[in-house]
C-alpha cells in the first residue's frame, strides 16, 4: 500500500484534481442496481469488504480515497486507524494523506482499510486508476457501485444480490 496526498493522487491520475476526477467518474459510469444500504453488522461489513476486494482488485491499481470522517465521532477509532498506517511507516494524518493505493497483491491490506472505512462510518471513494469502476460510500450508511462495462455491471449486481445487499429505502 502506498499512501498519497490528494495532490500526489491527482498527479498520478493525469493532473486532474482528485475530487473532480471522482465526480466525473461518477457522472460517466453507469449505476449498478441502485443505492444499497450498508449492513450494520461488523461481520457483514468485513464480508462486504472482501467481496469488493475480489471484484475490484482485478485492476492493477485501486484507490481508497477517504473523503470524509468525524461525522459520527463516537463510531471512530482514529488511534486504531493511525496505528495500522504507522505499521506501514505512515505518520501523516488523514487530512494530510487520505488516498490509499493498492496493487492486486495487497488484498489483505485493502480489506483492512475498507473495513475501517465501513466500521467508522466514513465517506470514501474506491476506484481503479483506469477509471472503469467506482464505489461510493457515504457516512449515511449507503453505497453505490458504478462501472462502464456491461459484464462487470452484471457481475457486481449478481454478487451483491448473492450477498443479500438491501436496497436503500426511499
């Protein structure tokens, strides 16, 4: 895992500001199914993180960009999060470096960061650097999956259905 600033991530993505990149990706890619409710159970959040690792880490590089935290402060454990990052030699705060870049071989690390994102009820964008898939996670405990490929949309939809992901009540 490499931990990047938003500026470093923008450079890696061709110079476009990171927030603009994910916003444009969200507008360009097609929604898979609908908006899903994130399950409250930590075991299901862990299983969901493993499912997204399986589906997304086929791409050579995938990012988890933590874009919001501190909304539900009582659910956070920043000491745990920063301790985990320190085990990789990272001492910067989320404010300083909020983008986590993973290679295919870093599934366990990807799952750990994504789990903490779910457990701590943070906002995040998860995307491959080629811009083919996007996962949007909200602190309001919902998520969206978007992709540009019809076969990938079918696979995401099938796997989320197998998992029993509930749609957000509207």
